[in-house]
C-alpha cells in the first residue's frame, strides 16, 4: 500500500488512553472531523512504550510511517509523563508530535509536559461539548499538519 499518487504516507494516530469511553469518544470525533487515518489504541503506558520501542509482544511501529501520539497522563503501569520523557529522550522518536490529554489543567502538570517537549495539551472537561470541541480542533490540526517521519532520518 505504498503512496497511491501522493508523496507522503498517511499519519497513523496512536491513542494511549485507559478509559474505553474516552477512547471511543476520541475515535468518534476524529471521524466526525473527517479523518480516515488509521488509529491504534493502547490501554496503558507500557503498551505504547512496547509499540514505539519495538519491545515486548504485540504490534510494533514500522519504519517510514509518520505517527502522532495522543497520550493520556493518568494511565496504569507507566503514566503519560514517563512515556513522554522516554519518547523525547530517544533520538528517533523525539520528532514525533505528542499531544497530552488529561482531566486536569493543573498548571504545574501542564508546565512539566511542555518542559518534556509535548506539542500540545488538551484537557478532558467533563462538559461534553468542550471535550468534543478540543478533539475536533485536534482533528483539523491532524488533517493539515505535516508530520515528520520517525525512522532515524532527519
């Protein structure tokens, strides 16, 4: 399935989110925003780290594929800030855009994520409309953004 008539590969959206309801909502709203990109879900920090660093069982990332990561901060096994720190500490993976998702807008937590190098930060407000809106904006952002490939080349 190499690029049919278009130069760049489709961005694969990685979503690390342990709450099924939130994961479903994110998927629905990305689709509603017109995205047909492949979406992979991970239930905890360890699963996403195994995928990205090609360790453990299960699917691993493939070369020449651009990824974008939506990362929930509060997750079992490894939390989102730990995953973010590992990703941004890796010479290959650090170019990948990472968007943090959280239920809090605690300024210290936001600041920590930005220091670690996240691209963007959205909160999961309990208010449905606000959350939908944040994900929609993200959807439009994903549709237009040029994402660098993660495969060891600059």
